[in-house]
């Protein structure tokens, strides 16, 4: 599943995660990326569509470096680079603590 949303239509991460679960109840990881506009304007739909397709191909090829991964509850994840090809070994990031 992929979603193309402008920032003001996103709402919240909870809404995005709920949409992912509605489309695929087994959704465990949400990969987030952004696309910048030009000269103060949002990207055109065709530009966003092309970039979204490239992002999907990157994920299919196992390249997650340009994405921020979250679990289904909005907690950031770290991918284990030593995980076997074809599997994802994701770990929740430790919570930061104030000094």
C-alpha cells in the first residue's frame, strides 16, 4: 500500500496508521518519506506519482535507507542490517530520556 498525502491532509500519524490497518489489517510497519516542492509550490501529481513509484521499487529491492520506519503504533523502528535477505528484523528504538 502507498499513500500520497499533502501535509495538511495528513492529520496525524494515528490517522495514517489507522488507514494502513484498514487497507491491510496485518500492517506492522509504516515507512514514511517526503517529497519537497519547488519555489514554494507542492509537487505536481504526476511528479509525486513518479516519485512514489520509485519509492515502491526501492522497498521491493530492499532499500529502506530513504524512509523513516514506524511500527503500527507510531514508535520509530531500527532495521537490523544483518537480517536475512527477504525478512525484516525491526527493533523499537529506545525512548530518549531527559538528563
